[in-house]
């Protein structure tokens, strides 16, 4: 018999069924939130994976199309690879849970979340995040949980806990906060220039709700939790550390890592490692973990230097930003480009503009979001860190960094009515030594302005780090962390925004949570650094968007027509609109409200397309003059096409001032002529004339 537990969460009932399904998993939670259903499971291998120096955790978030009553598209008619949204949700689940597993645990662990039903009022991400924690906590897998997660929206100045899909669409804030019993362990946010004080208030509003959820989880674990299994520790032996320090004293390791050149540091560590390999050549069991031991020795050295000696590896002050540089227009012929350099981190972003028909279609479970017109893609090639490996397409990290930059810039983009373009920015990582995602935000902001995209304000991003001691009060927050401080530190707190507020946050930590003073100081530091980057580095290069798009970018003109005339413009099976496109070389998009966007590079072709469309949708009136082509000749007259699909007949008596016997004596097929509308004839048909065109119009 299974057990069922329920609590009220943000006005809806959250129900967890234990031992109802998936009983062979180490732990399983069948989650119900309203009519949203998610199955969360946690499984672990019996033995550690050999030859690795990291914890092999895999988190999956599977979106089943039947959850929203859809059959997948394509030939296979089954779900394919994970969507971008699913990957991002997996990352949000992974990041708060990973630090809570033992650091010396090397067994494979898979946490799987299968979305089986979606209630638009109850976001499936919530039961997936909570179900992952519950399934792991009740399992026999070592885990220092529970953790809980809550989402917060902001509508008309009021916080909304776990907003529905519809509320998310109009919210000024999309915030996800994960917590342990005492501290905040993960923050993810997109915001419409929310002030720092309001953001902190929202974070700790979510933290309060998380404490209620943790009490609920504690009850489930107390009744259903299994005893945690023992495991083979992969910790580095203490005697190895002692032997290493005899050969490489702390002063030597400190000298090796104390440099602002990553390549120099890596070479120093390589030489130290070779020296140790020679010294321990006969101790095979030590050689197997020597790499991890050297890593741990570096980590302890760097943390001691920062926390006790107040020294950073590259010699900077605690609040000092690395040397900055910015430039635009370095790539010719593209629609916009910019490069942003921060120390040994360098990003080039290229902007491409296209008609709205090129917007990305989304096939996920969010009903309110079926497409997006702004796409940010982030690439991280191996050469950017001096390595060699083949490119296999973007991984989860690249997708996550791209989404973070996209989220940071969406709040400042113009509306479709103001700027009827689809927009893509691509950030190419030329060089990396920490905070490439934040550099990509700076470069993208400048690239958009260089491309003539009328963004409301420039956006900049910066990252802070953290090194903690033995107590909550013993810590140092570092402004603008480089790679080494990220690897060996406790936090990567990324914040992007304008002069007026925050547009995005992503916080990753390696410890069991942050106190409120640390979060407040980190946010204050990022604001201070962001203001400096905007004012002193970016704005002197480009302070506002260019007045128009560049010469190689497509030009878009938008006109309005009567929605009842859309069918006339499109024509039967698209014949009319396709003829216009083929003749003028433009792209045409028409919305249901009659907004027609004409996109092209050549002004002449765009003007011709506009003329055709206006001719098609304009009712004939006496005195109107048209230019058209003779497309058919009969004994009684000629048919003239003014625009694709729109023709008028000129009687033989109206072709020339003198009397003619045959139409062919004056006109041939393909002639371009001007005609004037004479009004309706006795039978109610419109009559046209060539001979009555005024002399000044011929």
C-alpha cells in the first residue's frame, strides 16, 4: 500500500505519492500539483565509476507531448532530443542538488523527471524540482538534503508565488530560488529592470516558502526514508598530502599559482606534477589520485591566499575588475558586431536581422510561448582555453550561457510594432578565463546597438565570487572572478542589468548555501561594477543605438491593410503573394490584424511590392491611374494586370484617340501601359482607358 502526503502550496494542493510507482528505483516520488503530474526518480550505481575525478550526476527533465494533448511532429511521431527549455530546467534542478552530495562520492547517480500532465495553473518545473529532492532524500543514496525550490513573479508590484503560465507572461520577474534548511543555495532570475532591494526581498520571500516545503519533506523522509548506503570513498589519502608538501612546500605552490597569465600558471602546475610523478613513481596507488591531490593542493593554497592574506592569484584588489576593452564594427558586412574583453576573457558577438517569419518556433509544453523573435546563441570552442577537441555542437553549458544572456537582454528589446524584425545574436568565445557569459551580455548589448536595434538601454553583466572560512561570518566576496577563483572558490554569482535595475541573475555555489549578508553584498558589488562597465567602457564606444540598420541588413516597411483584403493579397493557394515575392525579391509577412511587413535589401523592389499590395487592396474609383502590363488581347479589347492577381479590361475604343480596327495594331502582349479608371459601366463593371490618361501622367 502506497503512502500519500499533501500540503497547500501557493493556493494549490501539492500531493506526493510514495511507493505507488517505480518501486525498483532507489527513490521515487509521484508528484501531483493541481492537475500537473511529474514522476521523479533517483537511482545510483552499486560501485564508483573508475578513472574519474568528479561526481557523475545526471539530471533529466523529460517533456512528454501527451502531457498537453499533442502528438509530436516529424516522421517518427515520438519525442526526440530534449528541448532547450528541458535542458535549462535540468540545469536548475542540478545546480542546488549537486553540492549536497558527498564530495568523495563517485557512484553514477541519475535523477529523472518525467512530465506526464500539465495544468496551465501549475508549472511542472515546481513538482519536478521538489520531486527530485524528495526522491533522493527518501532513497539510500547519500545526500545532505532536503532542498526545496520556489518560483516568484512580480505583477503590479505584488509578489506571486509559483505563478501560472499566464501570470508568467505578464510578470516583471521570473525568479527561482532553492534553499536548504538555513540558507539559499541557488538563484535563477529574469527581470524587467527590477531594483536590487526588490530582488533581495523576492529572494527571501521564496526562501520563507522553501522552509515550509522542507518541513513537509522532512515528514515524508521520517516515515519513508531508507538508510543511506555506505560507499567507497575516493578522497585523497592524508598521507599523500603530507608527502606532497614535503616535496612542494606551500611557498612553492603559492608562487606557482600567483600570476595573471593562465598559461604561465598551467605550465607551473605541469612542472610540479611532473616532479611529483617522478617522486612517487613506485607508489602506483598514489599516482592514480595524484591529479586530484594536486588540484586540492592548489585549491587550498588559493583559498588561504584570498581568505587569510587578502591576495588574489593575479594580484588584483578584492573589488578590482580586470583590464577592460570594447569595440564595435570589427566584422565587415554583418548587420552588427562588437567585441568585449575582460582580462583573458574575450567575446565577439554578431547580430543578424531578419523578417519575423524567421522567428524560432517552439514545440514545448508552455502554451503561451509558441515562438520567440530574439535568439541568443553562445559558442565555446576548445581553442578559447588552449585545448584541442572536435566540435560536437553546443552542450548544456553553452545552451545555459546563451539562455542567460538572452534573458538579460529581452527586457530592453523594442516591441515588434516598434521594430518588426527577428533578431539573432551569436557570441563567439575567442578567449576564456572566467565570466564569458557576462562578457557575452556586454558584447551583445553593443552589437545590437551597432546593428541599429533600438534597445531601450544598454545592459552589462559581471560576476562575483566567494571564499568562505569555518564560520558564516568568515568570508570574502570577490568582484569579477577569473577561472581559477571560480574553480577553487565557493560561488559564481552572475548579475546583469541596466543603470536602473537587474535583468538577469544566475547563482551557482559549491557549498551548502549562502546567508543573507553574503547575497546582499554580492548584489551590491555587481551593481557597483555594472555601473562602472556601462559608464566607463561601453558607453564611450557606443552610448545609444544607431538611427537605422546598416547597409547589408534587410529593410522592413510595415503597412496596414483591411483584414478582409488579406485573402486578395495572398490569392488562391498563395499564388498572388508568391508572384509578388518572385518579381520583387522581397519577403512578405501578413498578420491576422492586417499588418503587412515587406522585407528586402533593395529599395526599388520593396517600393514595387508595396505598390502592388496597395493596388490589390484598393477599390477602384474613377480617376485612379495605374501602371500595368498587357496580359491578354481579345477582339474587343485588352486585359491589363496592375498587380499580381488584379486585372482590368480596356475596351478597343479606349485604347487610342484615333479609331483602330485591331487591338494588335497598337498593343502587344507584355507592353507596359498606363490606364485610368472611368468608373463602372452599365453592367456594373469597372471600365479603364488608355487614351484618357491625362497628358501630365503619361
